[in-house]
C-alpha cells in the first residue's frame, strides 16, 4: 500500500517544468483546462526535441554512420520504454504511429481487411471517439460488416448486460475506449475483454485518455490492441503507438507500402516484408517526436503515475463539487469511476458563448462535441463545455475557473 505521504506532489516544482504555464492570455494568467485535447509539454521534452536536431538528426535503420546509429538507438530505445509503460510482453509488440487515430486505422485496414467478411460483426461502444467509429464505418460500406453499438446509461456507464447479449457467433472485434474523452468514464476493460474472448472475438482498446491518467497493464487487461497518443501524455504532437499481441501482429499484412517495411523488393521475385513491428512502419517516421515521447514517459515515471493519478482524482472531486453548486449546471458523465474530465452544460447559456467569453478571462476549456457526437446525442445535446485536468493544475486554478464561469454566466443569463 502506498501511503498518502508517498503520494504528496511538489506542485510548484511540477509547474516549473512547463514553461507555457507562465504565459498570459488576454492579460490574465493562463488557466489551461483543455488537457484532454492535448497536454502541455515539460522542458525535458522540449529540450529532447531540440537536442535531437542539434546533435544527432539522421534517418534511421539504413545508415551505417554514427548519427544514424545514435538516432536509431534512441528511436528503438523508446519502443522498450513504451513496452515497459504498457507492460507489454516484448518491444516488437509496439508499433509507432502518428497517434491513436492512425493506430486504429492501422488495425482497421490491416487486420480488418484481412479478417472481416460480409455479415461479420464489430461491436463498438456508444461513447467512442470518432476515431474509433469512422474507420469501422468505412469497412461497413466497403466490406458489408455489421456494426453493433453498446448502449450507455444515464450516468455514462456502459450497459454490460446489453453488451453480453450482443456477443455472438459473428462477433469478430469489440472496440472500446479505456477512458471516455467526452464523459470521463473509466470502462471495465478487463471484464469487456473477457466476454469478447469467450466468444472468440478480439478487443481493441482506445487508450488515448487512459495512458495520461493511470498505470496501464495490457497483459492484465488482456487487450489484443491498445492505442494511445504521445501528445496527450506530455509528449510532442505527431507520435503515438499501437500495442498488439505479437501473434496477432505477425498474422497481419502491411497496410502501407514503402521504405522501412520490406526486407527485399524485386520486380521478378516478389517483395518480402519486414518482420514486426517494422512491417507497419512504412517510410521515415517522426523520429524526433518518438524520441521525445520517450522523454515524456520518463518525466511521468520520475513523478510517479500513482502520485499523478491521486492528485488528479483529488482535483476532479474538488472541481466537481464546486461546479455542482452552480445553479442550472448539469454534468454529463457521473460514473462511479471517472478520470479528469468534466463535461457540462448550463441552462440559459450556450456552450460556445461560455467558451469564448471565458477565454477572455484566461481560461482554456473546450466546447463542442469533442469528436463524440453519438454519445452526446444519447443525452439529447450537441455540445458541452469540457474542463479536463492534468497533473500541473491547481485547486487555485479550479477555483479561478469556477469564478470566471460564474462571471460569464452573469453576462449570458
Ligand atoms: C484524442 C483522442 C483520440 C484521437 O487521438 P489523436 O491524437 O487525435 O489521434 C481518440 N480517442 C480518444 C478517447 C481521444 O481522447
């Protein structure tokens, strides 16, 4: 057991790591509460990017010169870091991608096209991000697969009874996020995976909102595929990863062709593809960004993911309690298990107007559909305001946000 003192956070030190937190917006100190869209970047990550271009920028894998060796070692070193971070069994189960979206498209286009036939069923939760819906809808049109949707209750919790009922002979894949970016719900992935596997189906987990907020163990979850984006876990834009069990990845055909993903190319004798994971990394990858994503994971681990999670939970409770006291404010997503996302609407005020006006007071929140239109439609709404937390946020910021919101509502209502 970790005691509460072990979990104490030196918040001032954490904040000093993020230069952007010092800036002002419209003459007010920035209060950044849009972390579910992208998190800010610590100096260690910014310096890592800069150091890469200053000292050892080179294309990887093919070179025999020193810079190419160093760049390759750094890039491949991050594969082992991601493996450790997700508790994957071996580094070759990690494929670098641009992010979650590209990881899911990889699975749809490679595994999906090779394995799905007309009438096969893909089960998708209603609370998925569009990036875990649309790739499957493209296959629905093209291959005639059938999409079945797991409903969500009034709290934003998946209806597991309906889910179990929809599993059957034709179920091939279950797609679910670990944490919902629109509602904050933490889904019981291990349980969902167990039921899928009992029907011979695979499970793809969108971990974009989970990796930043909790420890991940893909083996304990028994996930077949697990995707995340580096830029939501204090890394740079442009790099992320797909985890897939080695046996599944080995069975999958390439989805993009080009350099890096072949072992031999010939017009006469055919082309042989590289072993996993390189088979899925055609072309020059975002080497600097991948290396810096490794620095971001190092930063998180130096802080301690348990410490980070405990702080965010405390802050989430604090923010929820303060917001609940506002007259006419409704929070969407009241699941017992939640991560640092609060989606809300306020009677008599449009989300968009709130977002614009509160920005004038230095507060960055997101307004809109959060790329999750189906689940908002379930609640009869088209847009919410969403405040999302990161480890550098403070209670003072939450209080200032709530006060700013009250001022804005005073103007709008
Ligand atoms: C942000 C997000 C995505 C998409 O991630 P990209 O980095 O834009 O590819 C997918 N799913 C969830 C839950 C997200 O929050």
